[in-house]
């Protein structure tokens, strides 16, 4: 059922080239983040405690292991200024929050990254499904998340405008935790009602960002194609192969579908084309060299697993704005082979990490 | 490997997500069960009204006859199961393999399901209290006082248990009551509900009336939320969540009891067989098995006699016709349950009377884990073990004053009251806590099909409305 895990030899030169670019980019980013003139106070303090200079010791991407694992708990609380690289002093800074959990939120700073990430993502979208100049609607988490601004920028970058609705996933998670499913349903209906009102009033809307659950809810009310939608950019929560198949066979009716994986800490990992003959698996490829998504041995997370093997997802973000080395996600996946368009490793069928599953309440948003 | 599909309004669907149905002993998968995703269930359930219409085309009489045919097919037929065929013996072996239930008990359960199918006319009479079938077919009747009933929901969602196949007879009448079914099978017992559905289909029922969704907890909840009426089988924790939702009929623990009044108690030896049967029939796995014996005197002697009688029940092979107890499909569950009994016994005021007749309560036999019948003599109703129900033959024996009965019993699904005392009988009749009342020597687990318990399915599915009808005179000039 699954496609071959063999790497065509014709791809090997491009893989080597991509790796060289990643290593060079890693060196450049290490210079930036650990130089007193350009680095952020957090990383300069971190380097001071290391007792060695990352600029001298880190020569390639592999060497990032020397820095240890990024703890997302570091992102809780302030001052957020400690994350702002001195090299970006004076630039307008956004603060975005991650996830839907409650308590002191995890925050990351951003200036241009969300625009750059989504401009790169835009290049992966087919014009037929996501026509240039058409308007978008964002039906997903809003508020302090970067997604709403990012989707708006994506629309603008492609020559359109973006409508939006409010959605607070933290409220949804609270409702789920106290078993108030009728309220969850009412809130979902409220969100979909708003989206439908906009779509009816603005027939220029042809593209949409939404989450898997909201896509299901939307398709209970309308036929996407008849509503004028040509492309769905989907993300935010897990998409299983069964769900992807269900979406293709019963919800999308030929509408273009762009599933993505990512979060506020990294850019967007995009999927290679999803096919029935590949068991409807979604294989995501990160936007190397700005970010990497790898599958590692949960017991020894410096070790990348073999192709086809299961492990924990590990993120690394390497931009001038934000440096996240070796962050262990709450997800697991299989390592997949490089692809023509993306000559670096992919991650197949990302899902909540089994060992953490009990403690993760994934929203219905 | 054998595959058990999802049924989407009768249409088979193979999901990419599957869960293994494993052999209770070897833990080897014997079938893969397609799992329905949440969105698929919701999308299908948008078509509930259309499904209902397919059943509405049948008269109640036709559906009763269809049930009779289905009962014979269920008991004797070879039926489709995914890409394979399932003979009655296949069904027995498969159900035994995933639940641990001995063949002989499964065959007895098959007979109960068969009886429900073939007694449908009696059952409907019992459920509707003799309502004319015309009312179900037309929605009203003008014979005598006008009467009209309407369906409370387009279909009934049922979240099913894995404990005992006969429990499925409770929802079978829904089809004769013209209500489509949306079933979520228990993870260890996918076999019985799909065999019942296949029997219905072979007998001529419309496929649209049946959805069968093996699914996770979220999917099960969605079934209960999205169907007009529901039925949930589960433990205390599972049913608690739905306790305030009147759309859902809850089937939790039964806490069934045998009560002997002061007038009959000196003849207690005459009733030991009946009490033992109430406790241990069907391996003690049903909510209608007695888990309490509440008497006015002679509690010590009764406990001794029951413990001795039940001590003859020992582990036997699955195909042994004398087998009377099932091993635990998950050994850890068996050990944990026995540990809970031990924890209760550690509190003063309770004694394991069975302990003298067997070496241990939880035993391994031929690689299987069994919890052997256990009679506990409790000193007071407040004791932790006084009112407990477990998935093996277990009962507490208590001595209480007759004047305290029935209040002291607490909520009880079945009470068998052995007494001729009209005062006691009247108090039991008036009690809101007794779901099913047997006066006299009727074992708690003997069901009369015209006497529904734990809620009346007809009342659950239909409500009465006020109704008047005056025939309009024909319009002037209308064709005569």
C-alpha cells in the first residue's frame, strides 16, 4: 500500500545540495544568535553558561545537538524582550502565543517570519485551487495566535483580501474538559454561522483556511464547490489517513486541499500530494533550511530513526528572528524519504505522541 | 485476516483505521475491526429521517413476521461477516475467543436473543400494554377513545457492552417499533450486534435502518448526541456523564437482590437453589444476576449454604458443556476486581464465606484468569461490600429488619421477594427504587418478554399526544 521508501539515485545530488545549504544556513544563524551585536539576551546568557562558544563549536546542522534540547517552558512568562535579537532592535515586534492550553501562555516574538513563512508556503499552492487575486476566509483560531495574521498576509500576498471569524480554542478545551459538549456544539455552530454569513455576502471568497473539525462542520451545512470555494488550506490539528480519505471522498468534492503541519514555533510543513494508492498518508516536508522536522528515537532523541520507522517528532527552527534548536514535539510520526520537490526528509502520519496522549486534550476547533 | 466492516445505513465500509479483536488468552488478533471516524458518523446521521422512512413503509405486522424470520436466521443461518461467512458455530467460537465466555453460555445467550426475535408480538404487547398496531402504523386510532403517539427521535443510538450477548435483546424491538438503529459495539464483542443486523437484513429489513460503528469514546458520545434517543450500557463512571440527559436510557449496574421476608425465612433451605441460580447463571455477568441476598434471619446459614453450593463452579474448558464461569478477557481486570473485594474485606464487618471452600478467589487455570464465586457475609448495609456488583458470581448476604425493606435496599434493578406478607409486598410495589419486581420464587435473571425492565423501550421511543379528529365534509362540487 505505502509507496517505496527507496530514494531514487537521481535525487541524491539535490539532497546533498540541500544538506550543504542547511549546514551553511546553520552556521550563519549560529553566528547571528550568539554574537553580542545581533543575538538575543536569552541565547547570549545561555552561551555564557555553556562555557564554550557555539560560534566556534557548531559547524553544521548535526552540531546543534551540542546545545541540548529546547524546552518550551522557557517561553512561558516574561520578559519577552529577552527573545528579541539585538540585530532586530527597533523593528516592530509581535508576540504570538502557542497552542490552546491554559495557564501562563507560551509566547514567541516575531517581526517578519510569519510573512516570510507564508510567502514560501504560497509558492507551494496551485493557482487553480487557490486563484491569485481571489479572497480568502480564515475560519480557525484567532486572537493571540499568528495564524490569523499569517493567513491574512497569505491572501494579500496572492493579491486578495482575507475575511476572518473569531475562534478561541482555549474556551473550547475548557468546555470539553467539563464535558459541556452541547456548548461545544453551540460554539462550533456560532463559528460556522459567521463564516457562512461572510461567504454568502462576499462571493469573491474562493479560498479558505480551516481546521479538520470545522471543515467537517462546514460541510454539514454547505457544498463547498457550490459555495464557490476552490481551495482549502487545512491545519491546526491531527489529520489521520482515514480522515484525509473521508475528506477527499465525502467533503471536498474536488476542491483543492492543502494539508499542513506546523505551529507558532516553526513555519509550515507542507504535504506532498495525497494519494489513495499511498494509503491516504500525509507526508509533510518542512521549509528547510528555515525549519526542520525530524523523527527521532524517543529514548535517545539525538538519534534520527531509520526510514519508515516510528519516533517522536523533533523541530528545529533557524531564522534570524527565532532560534529553536531540537524541540521535542508532543507528536509522533514515521520518517519518510525525500521527495522531488523537497529533497530532504519528510514525516509521515503525524499524530499525538502515545506516551503523552493522556495528558493532551486536543481541541475540536 | 477476518475483517469486520462498518455498516453505513447497511452499506459496508472498510476504514483505514482498524482495531484488532484479540483472543482473550493469546492476545493474538483474530479479526480487524474497521473504526469509524467522528466526522463520518456525523455525516451519516444527517440521513436519519430517510432511514426512518424505509421502516415506516412496513406495517407492524410485517415487521413482527420479519423478526420471526430474523430470529431463525440468527440462530441457524450462515451470515455474511465482511468478506467471510459466519456459521452459528463460528459465531460461538469467535465470541468465546474475544470474551472468554464458555460456548455453552454463549449458546444459551443465542437462545435468549432468538426468543426475543420470535416473541416479538408478545414483547410489543408488553411494551405498549396492548396498544393496537394501527396506532404504530397510522400514528393514531379512533377506536374507543382517540389515541395518538409520535416518535421521539428519528433513530436510536446504542452504546453496547461486551459482557453478555443476551443483553442485545433489549434493543432488538426498536426495529419492530419502526426505529432505525445506530450501534456502537463493545470492543471485545463486535460479533453479536453485526450478526443480529445481518439476520435482520437476510429476513428482508431495509439496510438503511442499520448503522454499525465500531469507534472510540468520542465517536460513541457523538452517536448518543446525534440520535434522537439513546441507550448506554456501561459502568458507574460511563453512565454518570449522561445521568441528566432524558434522551438516553442508562443501563449501568443492576444491584439486583433476593429478599426473603420474615414469613418465609424459616424455610430458607428451599430457596438456596433459586438464589444460587440468580447469582451465578450466565457466569454472574449480567445486571439481572443477584449481587445481594437480604434476609430477616438465618443470614449466616444462608451464606454458608450458598458458598458451599457455588464452590462447585470451577474453571472448565470453553467447549465444556458444564462450564459455568468465564475467564477474564483481560487478566489484569480479574485481578483488580478480586483486589477490590479484598480491600472491602479489610474493613471490619465482612467475611469471605467462600474462602473456606476454595484456595483462592482469583485463580489461573490453563493460562486463563478466573475469579471464583464469592459469598460475603456483611454485618451492615453501610459496609462497602454490602451493595456491590462485579463481573463474576458475587453476592453479599445481609440480615436486616423487615420494616427497613425496601428503603434499605437502595436502587435495585431486579428484586425477587420471597414473601406472602401483603404489607411487605405493598411496600415493594410502591418503591420507586425497584425496576423489576418478582413476587415469589422467580430467579432474578429469569425474564418474561412481555415485562420490560430498566425503562420501557416503547415509552423511550414514543410519546403520546392529545388528539382529536373531526372529518371534514366533502367540498361542494367535489367528485363523489
